[in-house]
C-alpha cells in the first residue's frame, strides 16, 4: 500500500465509520496506483507499505476493496 487515510466523517450513511481510504500501488505495474478501501482489519492496524490483496467484491460505493495479505 502506498498511502492511506482513515475517514471518521459519515458521508454515506450506508458506510459505517471509521473506514480506510487508500492508494494501493499494484505490483503488476510499478507506479500504477488505485484508490480503494482497505477492509478486514482495524483502521489503526493499517500501515504504509502493508501487503494487501484484492477482494472480488466491490465496496458499498463501488470502490475496489483490498484486505491484508
């Protein structure tokens, strides 16, 4: 993962807060980054450089979802 932020503001009532918004750099192409959500872990456990894997289902807003690898 390249960078991230934890969102505490409830922009969408269907998405519980807090949640992680991240820029994930894909290993398949260096420099290619995807805006996504990180799920399956506590927001406080997320770190830059953390290995993540793409999940098959999209999130509530249609964003790709990644989880700790």
